[in-house]
C-alpha cells in the first residue's frame, strides 16, 4: 500500500523538478535575449550618432564653402565698384 502512495508522490516531485529546471532555462534564455536586444539597440544608436555627426560635418563643410563663395563675390563686387570710380 505504501507503494501506491509513494509512486504518485515521486512522480509529482519529479514533475516539479522538471518544471523548475524549465523555468531556469527560460529565465536564462530571456536574459540572453534581453542582452542581445540591448546590444542591438546600442549598435543602432552608435550607428545613428555616427551618421548624424557625418551629416553635421557635411553641413559645416557646405556652409564654409558657401561663406567662401559669398566672400569672393563680395570682393569681386567691391573691385568692380572701385574700378568704376
């Protein structure tokens, strides 16, 4: 009769241990997925910052070139005014 009670108890205990092991594995998998997602976000952010900095540099270069052209045009206009006088 004790075997009748012992067998279901052993089965229940083994199922409980299997469930705990599954929960640990799931927690590890979830942690790994979170770490991977964080790394992806960091890489995307770094890439966006690099792209933005390159864009700002290009805008600065273009503004410098435009300013040089304005200076040259102003010098040319001043020279024409001086020549006419």
